[in-house]
């Protein structure tokens, strides 16, 4: 499908790549772009030829936030509009893992979008921040919640209250990103990582993602019970039989996704 604000492709390694493509506006996340992103995410999530997704921007900007020009005159009712929220929330409902490949500005809604992904690969030029306070607003898509759970209360407070920004190396040290690579290679490295995931048993990948994400929401005992149920469920899959038989027979497994 052709998009106006995105470039998408499926690689030979079963990775669904989505590039945000509003370079002149530093990939500001307009309602139109977010509508397309919601569609592209859902399409790749449903596509059996895709095992893992990668979301990226360009070298200068992953995304400099939600589109301020599109939001400047908005009312509370506009902001409560279900359609708008749904466009942003699609990423929270993906069954397949999604890797953010971040370079340059990763600010406001851009940082929140990256944090909504499952793994973050950054270039050395990436800058993470929540500058909403400069606009008289606060983060609205997880910037006070996901960021705090990752970097802790005190730093999150400083970032949200003063627009303190993190370099890629700081983000790496804080566990906000998985890897930092040179600008020339960060996207290839993100694609390689996604390809490794896409080569695994699809059902196990899906349930592993679900279980790890639940760890942030459930108590330990609820989480352990949840994990055990998913673990037990996988013993009904052909891929569990195949994976273990392949190990014993010293060969590569052939996954069927069922
Ligand atoms: N929105 C619209 N346009 C933007 C933009 C943005 N966020 N960021 C940059 N641009 C545009 C600039 O206006 C400029 O356009 P022209 O003037 O050329 O037409 C072009 O991109 C290049 O930007 P600059 O000329 O400013 O470039 P610089 O290198 O000088 O500066 C910058 C780069 C990233 C430091 C600067 O552009 C900047 O500060 N941008 C704004 C960053 C920001 O404040 N971001 C947070 C926005 S608020 C929600 C979901 C999401 C959100 C809230 C709720 N729900 C689902 C409820 C998120 C809110 C936000 O993200």
C-alpha cells in the first residue's frame, strides 16, 4: 500500500520496515501521519510474511514530537476525540515485536512512540527528551509513565519539568536504549536484530512479548502465574514439538507458526 507520510517495505528476512517520512518537519507526528502509521502497523501485524517490525525516521530525526502546528488551536474535545487516541494507541496493541531505530531528534511524542516499542536501537546522534513543558503542556502518550519506569523518578522528573535531554550514551547507560551504533549503521543493526526475532517461532515470539510487557503491569505473583499459563499453552503448538525435536536431532527447526 502507498502512503503519503510513510515508506514501508518487507525485507527478505521477514521484517516489516516503516520509515516516518516528513523530513522537512523533522517527522512531526501529524494526525494524518498517525492515521497512516496505525494502518501500516495493523497491516504488518496481520501479515504472515512479517515476523518483526522496525519503526524508524531518518538520520536527523526519528520524530520531533506531535505536530505542534496541527495542535495549536485544538480544544479539549478535539483532544478527547477517540479517533485521534486510537491512531496513537495502535502501537500498544501489536502482537509482534517492534524495534525502534532512532537517530537524531527523538522528542515529545517521538520519544513516547519509541518508548512504546519493544526494543530501541539508537545512533550516536540520538537525543531523547520530553520538551512539552516548554509549550505549556505535559506529555500525553506515556512520557511521564514509561520514562519514569525506565530511568527512575528523579531523572524523569527533571526531564519532564526542565526539558533535560539525554544523549544516546546516557540513554544506553540508563537502559532506555538497547544499543548505540554509528549513524551509518544503526538502521542495519536494528534490521539485523529484528531479523533474528523474525526467524524464531512466531507463536513463542508473540507470547514472549506479551509476558514481558505484562511484567510492567502485574504484581510478581500474578505475572508468574500469567507466564506459566503461556508457557504451558505453547506445549499445544507444533512449533514446540519441532523446536525440541530439531534440538535432539541436531538440525535447524522449521517453524510453522502453529
Ligand atoms: N511540530 C511541528 N513542526 C515541527 C516540530 C513539531 N513538533 N518540530 C519541528 N518542526 C518543524 C519546524 O517548525 C520547522 O518547520 P519550518 O519552520 O521549516 O516550516 C522544521 O520542522 C525544522 O525545525 P527547526 O527549524 O526548528 O529545526 P532546528 O534544528 O532549529 O530545531 C528542534 C530542531 C527539534 C529542536 C525544534 O524543531 C523543536 O524544538 N521542535 C519541537 C520539539 C517539541 O516541542 N516537541 C514536543 C511536541 S508536543 C498524545 C500523543 C502525543 C502527544 C501528546 C498527546 N495523545 C495521543 C493524547 C505529544 C505531544 C508532543 O510531542
